[in-house]
C-alpha cells in the first residue's frame, strides 16, 4: 500500500493565489478521505489500483460541495471585497466538483462517474429536506448534528459496494465516527462568531435552552461577538462539541480493538493518530479562541 498522500495530490487543484487572497475555503475532508483510502487499499486489485484516484476525486467533490455550502455564511473581511469572495466561492466550488468528471473520464472510470453523480443527487435531496426543517425551526441541536453527519458521510458511503465484503461493517461504523468527529470540529470552528454560527450546532443549542430575551436577540441576529461568546459559555456549546470529539475518538479506539489484520490495524491507527493530532492543534485552538 502506498503511503497516504491525498492532501498533497489535491494541493495543485486547490491552491490558487486568487482564491487564497480573496476568500477562505473549508478544510479538506482529510479524516474521511484517509479512511476511504485505507479500505479501498484492502479491496480487489482493480479497486486497489484506483484507490488514490477514487479518494482524490471524492475529496475534491466534497470540497466543492462544502465551498458552496459556506456561501450563505460568508462574512465580510476588513478591507476585503465581499462580492469577489462570494463569486470566487461559487466558481471554486464548481471548479473542484468539475475535476471529478475530468479525472475519472480521463481514466475511463465511467461507472464511478455515475456512482458519484447519483450520490451527489441523493445528497442534494437530503440537504433540501434539512433546509426545510431549518426553515420551519423543526430541529434540536442534536438532530441538526445527526443530519449533518449523515450528509458528510453520503459521498463516501457510495463506495461501500466496492469495499471488501468482510470489512463493510467496520467501514460503515468507522466512517460514522470519523464523520461525526470532522463535523463536530467544523461546528466548533463555526461557532467562533455569531455570523458563521447562524443555524449551526451552537445556534440550535442556545435557541432550545436560552431565556426569551436571549432567543429574541439570537433570532434577530443582534448579538455582538462578546455577547455571543457569553451565551456559548453559559450553555456549554463548546464543551458539548469537545465531548463529542473525545467520544468519537474513544469509539474509534474501541472499534480498532476488534481488528485482527495487523496491517489494517496499523493503517487505521495512523489515521486515528492523525485525527487526534488535528484535535489537539485545531480543536483546542477553537475552544481557547
């Protein structure tokens, strides 16, 4: 098995000076991509041969979808051009998504184009259903998080039929935990300011437990950064998300205890170590911020 290098392979498609200067992209789905690459590497020879390609294009599609998702939460940056940032997010999302067609077609992987296209269509239906619940204020914080985790799993789950049958149960359980981990970490970052936090986990948690006046200010989006941080601390939003990060890591550790294949165990342990490192660096920084 080749070393995991998907973020490095994705870099040429992602790093453009204009995008970097004028807008901010969501993080690459490193944990889920690492997990997918590992399980594809333990499949049939044809799947193994295309493991890097399949993982790369899935990561690029996910980044494209996440970039489009971030448009509604774009926050004006001091001295920046909000219209240019918005336009670049639209174009960047389309650009990342478009690469999956090109790269797969170039390798004549037409069947995989169909599989991922169907997954994208399904994901968009799931998003529409979630937006309907959001618009109707029909969500609790935990329901919102569950729906978001399911959305973040969808593209990766489309590979289940090509994964070694004896490993599909482990794959699906680990994918759920990796997805919850990455979703909780994103929500932790998202909650840093009231603009980005709108209709995220912390927003729903405060909305369902806050006093009437606090709810009014939250719904009318009239909270400044200082007041928002006070509310988050009062209702322990960051602590709840951090607990979910630790819970996912513990669940992954528990699942790995049942892995008998030494090579698979070693590879999955490396992926877990990578997640843990991200939590120490990024997650803790978000909590302290």
